[in-house]
């Protein structure tokens, strides 16, 4: 049988890379998508190849539908199938509400929510041919709670979670499960761009009921569960993995 293929956007580093590694260990061939650092993408690909995966590296700004189509054309040429799509790539502008400009809004919404729609459309076409598949997106608590300077990202993640529900219903007849994972503060490279990074991490350490902050592996575990057969009846849900901090006022 042909090996299954997984596309993980933004998989040259961070949580996306860890998800790709876990999928490779489960026998998937991997599409590594990146937007900027080719060096990091090639390094990630080398690690995945050591695990036995056939790896396709694709540079694409997933906020642009034309680039999405080009990426999927390369997937068709190289693998001829797609079984899993992990919508991980994210970006955003951290500004107070009164300082947000149209370009900030458009950039963040394009990468964080529009990308899910148009990538999911292309992914679903391929998955349907193989009898189904799974789509999981990465969200954050800023979709449901106020976080300082997080307006554009929080709103884009709220849109992502809403779109997850619509996709789950409309893609269900194709046997495609669609869900999302929302995490608490995780100490990754992305968090270094937050002006209040130290404050966020300290608050998480002190207040998380579980007694520690969320680690990358916690989110990866959630993604892998939602991609598994055990979660086949979980549809359109956002799984919150935050150690319970969102339960506090």
C-alpha cells in the first residue's frame, strides 16, 4: 500500500516541526511547508528523512491562495495523494487596538484564518479520492479570552475555530474529520515576539492548576489524538490544552 502523506504548514520549526516528527515516526511521508528560512526547512527535512520519511519541502506563503494552489500542485507531482493536513502556520501583528492598521489586520487574517479555508479546499479534494482524511488546526486561548496586544491574532483564531465547525459539517460526507487544538502559553520561538513574554510565562507558571506551563509535546499529543482513529467521532471541536488555566477568572 502507498504510504500516507501529511502536510504540516509552518513545519520548519517549533510546534509544526514536532508534529511532523511525530507523524514521521508513525510512518507518514511529510510535506514541510515554510515561508522564510529555507535552511531551517532543509534541516527539518533531514531529520524527517532519518526517520524513514520521503519529504517534500515547499516554500509558500499560505496567506495567498495562488501560492496554496502551487503548493498542492507540487504535492500532486511528488506524492499524488494527501491524507492529513495540519494547519499550523501562523503569524500576526502585536499592537493595541488603537494602533492596528489595515495592513496588520489583512496580514494576520490571511495567514491565520483565510489559509485554513483555501488549504482545506485543496486538501479535501485529494483526501476524498483516498477515502477520507483528517484536518487539525492550531489555535490559542486568545480566541476566547482577552490577551494584551493580541487583537488581530485573537480575532483571526476565533475565525479559525468557527471555520473549523463549518468545515467539519460540510466535509463529513467525504469522511474528513476537522478539528482544532487550542493551547495555553507555550515557550516557543513565536513567543519571543511578545513584548510581555516574561509576564505571560510567569502568570502561566503561577496560575495553571496542573502545576506547570504547557509544553510543545502536550499540544502535539492533542493533535495526534485528533488525527487518530480513536477520535473519528470528534468533529468540529476545539480541544483546549492549557492545564486548566482558562477555567480561572
